[in-house]
C-alpha cells in the first residue's frame, strides 16, 4: 500500500482571506523602546537638549507614498507667537537618510502662525521627526512613520 501525503493548495484569494484576520491583531515590535531611546539620544546629540513629545506640534505626512523623491510634509505648532511664547525654529530629521537634517525653518515673534508646508526626500521607509524649539528652550517633538516604495536619496 502506498501512502500519499496530502497537500493543501490555497488560492491567493483564499490565503489573503485567511490571513486578513491577522491584520487586526496588534503586533508589538520588541525594539520599539530601543528605537524611541535611539531617537532621544540622536536629538540630544544634535541639540544638547532632551525633547518632549507634545501634542502642540502637528506633523502631517502620508503613511505610504510611491516614491521618496517628493514626499509632502505639513507641520504646524500651537503657539501664540508672542514675545513670551513663540517658536524659534523647526527642524525636520530623517535618521535613515544620508544627511539626517532635512530642513530647518526659523521663526520670529509676531508671525501669525508657526506653519510649514514643503516636500522632502526620503532614502527609505522611516520615522520622520519634527522638532520645534520654543523661546523658553524646550524642544517639542513629533514623529510619524512614512513608507516610501523607492529610494529618494542616492
């Protein structure tokens, strides 16, 4: 008697349906804390100050973008822009780019808003970090993940 091994064949559609249920399961990244620590260390090296994650700084970028050559970025900071409460500068960082500092924007008190809109290049999928130094010396931070399909830096 010959035994035959049974083989299970799944169509691509059946496989996608079978694995679709896993998409809603939260997956934790073991290195997430280490990555956060690395981000803080990087910012401390660049500025000499410890950043504070804040809801006053709003970084808006697409989660997925087809290429890394012209990724849109919009950023604004909640600030009165008075002599006693204003943004001195905003820095955009992309840690996986050949040049980490992508852009710096300087502001003066009396400006209506601390708002920037531009396009940047990204070398690969990565967290983009926005830093806003306030007039009192505090550094506010926001970061967002951007997944680019092609390399924008060569």
